[in-house]
């Protein structure tokens, strides 16, 4: 028998329960079945034309070679200027690392900060990638759960209780995937105080910062003072705000020693982000806020629509999302003898209602499902109507 085997690290990555549902939904659509999909976590808008034009111009001018691993100086400078202009965070270009998407930026940060056995606090429900990346770095995710009644905002006391002598970092994501929650200033201040008191890193994922509703204003935790700024790694990118998901441009800014370590790490893994795409990102960061306001306003209108339709279903509870483009309704009233888990319910909705959703347990939000409203209003109305009818049959 061969002694060849996979690494223990490979075994840390478990298949997501969503894979079977996603695969089946695509197969059904390929067969011509009318499936309404609420699964995609990406804007359904085209990338703004000035961004496309800048990338095309770069290709035509032959800007298709290697660049510095951490990004071209022009883009790193633009990112630093964006952080100061929009977020009140004063970074030098040398503190900025441009990567192949915000997910890549997060991975770099986890790899250079986390040692085997270190604990990292995650606020549930959370984007599942956080936990997998912590484990890949040898760390241990420690989960602080929230409730829909609290608007998915964590309690400071529970955060304090989760801290041990092994805690290395806390991940903050606001606006949140999957809940659409936006943390209030008081919560950010409590997290900052804990990070300072217990000497923790803060990894702030701000990828949805421009998708805010009801007059909400984005707050960067690193802007709450020099002490927390000096222990914060701020993650962002172009994918959500500028509808550039496939372009794969993310960026991080961090204390200089961390930034240098992330740059050295990236140099051995991917080298530079795509050259001409970086030129598109420079153009994106130069756009005025008004250039993405139409998309933001449309998402807000869709948020109102899907929230009203879902909460009109008997037994379905859900706070109104304040940001991002996800609805995260509590459907636990429909779990019982027939369907015992949210995975069962998501499978049932796909089979019986021809609607694709993501089970909340994927995000440690048990008894919920996630619906992305990055789709047309017509599909929102049709899809939620199908869900309501399917739930009625098992009530």
C-alpha cells in the first residue's frame, strides 16, 4: 500500500453543506428549470465604465508584466489616501499590501499573526472563511454568539468571557456577512478597550463599508484612537463597492512590521495581483462617492422589499439589515419532525420551491437561512412568494 497521503492541514477543510445545494441548483438551471437563486454574494451590477477603461488602456499600453508583490506604488498610495480621506486612518503607502481579493488579504494577516494554539474570537454569525483561515494558521476559533433580537450585535460581557490567556486576536466585520448587522459605536469602543486591555490584535473586515442604509455611517475601529490603531489590521477591497468581484483586488493596511511580514509572505505565495487590474483599482478609488450611490440606493430598496416580504411570512423573524446585501431570517419555527435542521430546510426549498438559499448553520447562525438580495426585485418577489408557499405546506 502506498504511504503517500495528504497533509493534516488539508483535512482541516471540511466540505461546506452549501456545496451540494449550489451544485444541484446549477444542474437544475442547466436543465432549464426556473430556479431563483439567493446564493450569490456579489453585486449584480456591471463594473463602472471608468474602471474598465483604465484596465483596458493598461493592457493596450503593455502593462501586463510583473509588478512589486505588494502592489504598484500608485495603487498603494491611492489606498493610503482613501483610508485617510474616508476612514480617518493615517497609513503610509508602505503600510499597504494589495492582494488578490480581500479574502487573500485576510489569509495573509492570519498567517503572519497566528501561532499554533492561538485563539481568535469570531462573532457569530460570521463568514465561514474566517474560521477555516484561523485553523489553517494553526489557531483555534472561539465563537461569541449573538441573537436576532439584539440585531446580531455582541454583548461586551460575552466578548470578555471569551478571552483567555491564549487569545491572540478578534475579527470584526461590519457591515456583516451574513446578517447585514452594523455594529454601533459603543460596541466598537468596547471591543477596542478589550483589545488594549488584553493586548489583542483586531482584524477589521470592512469590505461592505459603502453599502449602508437608513443614514448609517461607517466607522473604522482603528479610528477610535492611537492605541487601537496600532493593533488593527484593516481589510478592504474593490469587490463589493465597485462591483469588481471577479477582478480580485483586496488590500490591507497594518502596523509597518505586520505589513512587511504580509508582503514577504505574499511574495512567496502569489507574488503580485494582476498588473492591469491594479490600474483599474486606481481608477476605482478615484471615483466620487456619487458614482456608486445608484447601486447603494437600489440595494436599500431591495432590502426594504425583501425584509417586508419575509417578515410577512408567519413565524419568520428578522431584524432589518443595516448594511451589505444579505437577509438572514430566523426560520426555526418551521424546524421540527419533518425538517430538523436549516440544511434540511434549504434542501427542501430548493427541491420543492425551486429557490436556492444558504443554510444559516454554515455561518454558525443555526435556525436561519441566508438570502442575498443582489438580484432583481422581480426575482425577490417571485422567490420569497415561493418560500412562503413552501413553508405554508409544512407549517
